[in-house]
C-alpha cells in the first residue's frame, strides 16, 4: 500500500511513501503522519492512498513512521477547499492544507460532547419593519440550501441585532454559526454581547492572539460538530465546521478581510461564498458601506439584497458635517474650527476622535503655503519623496511608477516652495499637547496595539467608558466605535486618504466617512469635521444626505470607465533582488510570460524603503474573468532566478 504526503513547506508537490502493514487500517486522506523528509522525521498530511505505486521506476520509497490522528481533523470539504484556495489565490498545497489543519502533533481532537446546555436570551423590544422582513426572508430559506444575502442599511437600523436573532435560532436548533468581524479590536468588543445572549459556554472567540490552549479546545469542539456561535476574525473562515448553518460577515467592506501578508492568501468574502455553498448554509453580508465587488454581485443577481431603512428608536439623528482647511494660523495640522470644537468638547467632558491614516512621524512632500501635496502628473496620486543611492533624491508615484524632480509648482496657489514634513498620529499627539496640556490624550493604531499593556488597549477601554478626552488613531479606530460615546470625529487629511497608490482609495475613504457619520447619527450632538486642502477632490454631497449607494454608484462608474476591479481582474507581482540589473531582468521576464493573458500591464512601481536590504518593485496585471485563473496559475508556477524572490497576489489590497 502506498500514499501521497504533503508537508508544510514552500514546495508545490506531494511525495510518495510506502505504508507499513501495521498502519494500513489507519492511513486515510486527511490524517496527519510523521515521515522521513530529508534527514529528519517531519509532520505531513496524507492526500491520497493507493495500491499502485506511482513513483518513477527505480526510486526506493521511504516508509511512513507513524500516524498522528485517529480520524481526519477536518471535514469532507478539506480537499475541495484547498483546491479552491489554490486556484483563486495560488500557493503550495502543503501550506494551504496546514493553514486549515494545525501542524502541531499535540493538536488533536478531544472527545468533546456533542450536546450542551443551550439557553438563548432574546431581547423583548419591538423590531422595525426592515428587521421583521429580513427575519421572515431568511427563515423562509429551505434547510441545507445555500443563500447569499446582503443586509444593507445605515448604522443603527438593527442589522446586527437581526444577525444575532438568527444565530440564536440556529444555536437552539443545535447548529453552528460563524460571525466574522474585521479585526481583533472588534472581536473583543463583540464577544461580551454574544456571551450574554448565548451563554459563555456556547460562544467561541477565534483570532490570531488567542492562547494555544483555547485554540485546541475550540478547534476540537467545532470539528466534533458541537453547537456554537463562533465570533472570529477572517481566520475563522478556515475552521473545520461540521454543521455550519449560518455565516455572517459584519462590516463586509472592510479591507482587513483580505489575507495577503502570509500564505495562504485568500479573501474572506469569496472563501465563505464557497464554504457556505459546500455546507448548504445561509450567508449574510452585513454592512452600511458594502464593497463595490459585493454591490456588483447584487446588481448581477448573485446576491439578494435586503434593505434596512428604519432607525431603531432613539437613534434617528442627523450629525453636523463641516469641511475645513487643513491649516490654520495656530497649527500646521489642525484648523481653527477644529481647535475650537475640541476645546468645546473638553469643556463638555466629551470624547473626541481624530483620524489620520498614518502612524509615527511619516513624511510627506507638501506646499508650504496651502498644504496641498505634490501629485503625479500621470495619474494624480500623491508623490512620495525618496533618496536612494541608485536614483538620488526624487519624487516617486507608488501607483503607476512615474518619477519627478523635487522642483514642483502647487496647482492650487502656484507656490514653488515645498517641504517634507512629519504628520503621523504620534506627531498629532505632540501637537495637541501644546494646545491642551491638561487633556487626557491617547493613540489608537497598530503600533500601540502590539502589546496587551500598550496604549492602544487603554484607548479602546476609554472609547467605551468615555474616560479619554482626545483619541488620535488611524482608520482602524473608526471601526472601534461600537458602543462608544464619541461626539466629535475629525478626519485630519482628506488628500492623504484619497491619493494613495491604492485604486480603492476613494472607496475606502467614503466607507470611513459614512461609518463615522453612521456612528454620530446615534447621538443628538454628533459632529463630523473633514479637513481638506481641495474640497472638490471628492463628492461630499452623498455624505451630507447619507446616501452611500449614490457614492458607490459613482465609484462603480469610474472603475468601469478606467478598467479596474470589479470589472477586471487584477494580479500584483512583487519582485525582490539585491542587484538592480537582476531585478529589472526578472521583471522583464515576468512581463513577457504574462503578456498573452493580460489586458494591460502597469508598472514596474518601485516600492523599497530606505531600511530595506533588498530592492523591490511590483507589476500590476489587468486581465478578464476568462483568463485570470490561467494567468494566476502561470505566475504561481514561475521559478525566479537565483538571488531573487517573487510574491504573487491575486485581487491585491496592499500597494504600499
């Protein structure tokens, strides 16, 4: 008897082994084994079993050493899910499989109970007509049939409450529910509410910073089919559900749902569409600002839209919205109007949130007179100042790769004097200290959330309790406002949000503004301030009326006109090398390889930082639905030259 085994290594292939007679009844596809791999015993997974040897003639096969599992940890959808992930995002099959099944041999299935005590607490308050209609629609779906639905409506219209009621019904029927949130911050805020409603023993919280002991416990319980409600970040979509009846994606438009930092790469939206279909489960996308990709699916009839139109009682307010300049006589970063409003909020002892999507003391090149940024003359994106030994001091567009000299003329005031400045969250806190020395100031960004004792978690607690005076954060802070008493929110730099290298910049900016507007609409005295040097760079009219669909339709039209997703497929290829000549040679080779399957190639775009030891640049390939899987397969199998590395990202979200 023979079997094929894959290992958690960056090799996209399986390996043939002999199965000893004493292990033949234990070896099945999906179980983990130990086998000699090179000079050591290594953990692997069986992908196939056969009585026929498929190895080349003359090759002496090694034997499986031991079997780790009594039965496969994952369900019957393990290999279909692996094939789907590989086809859509690439990557070695071993690394994909071991992202679904932990490689640690001590990570085994416990004899978890198949039934638990369930007591669902359902609030008795009256539902809105939209909530009633959504509940009736989802309840009418036949059991074990796949139904994707969008709950679409402004904040405080009861979308999340509707999801929780449906989750309670699934739990009462001894089924499993997955509810995903964009990040760990949101998961920690949401878990207490879920535990109060469903019982702590029935609610599992799953994210990357969990204790290993809890991961083992929850993984085993879910794999054994235990009825539960799982509150998770994107990695929760990879769990081994046996009886998944309902999946819900909260804040669907958030870009944290794309995994492209580490392999395997995937997007939660597409992954759950596949998994919910495999399980015959209802899939709910929940958002006040759905992504353009999902809205296009609604338009084509692939996803059913259920509108939420009526606000829940006590939250039907219209916040004040004000556009101001970025500069003032007192500060380079804070307008006079914003300083007045901050002072007023301090007097009221109310919390203010300032958002600048840049950490630390990051530099930008700006007009010293009006504050406008130097922009690319080809595509209009903000230019970044770079000083490298190879190219000297210059301005580089991170969107299209265009370069310019430091001599710039401001298009607004025709000033010729530009300067680099630091204006990240850390700098803003320093600036605020000058004006409000007695105020309690906190930062909320990825730097301050790196440790449990960091300032970021203090800021999260302060958002809930209202104990901080002013919180300065990146865009992620706007997603942490659930249940917070923030009465004043301000976006400090509209141009920075709009003119990045990401073609989704305008969409993300609009989603953030509408999210802030939605939060403030729940408060009688909510105020939103947007600082912008160019007030015509974005259409703020839909924001003033709260019409996100109008803003989204405008953006969809632009995307279609300029051939960007969701109307074409986009693949990003990052190339790294020590030598510039080698980097350029590999880039040219990739362009030639992809050319037959590409509509348009953008770049190369230089993206190395001063501190990087390797030189880096990326290409963007536009292609169509008919050819993108073939193109991805070709790029995924590309073997780079020695001393170079290549990273392929389908449907990229990271352009920095």
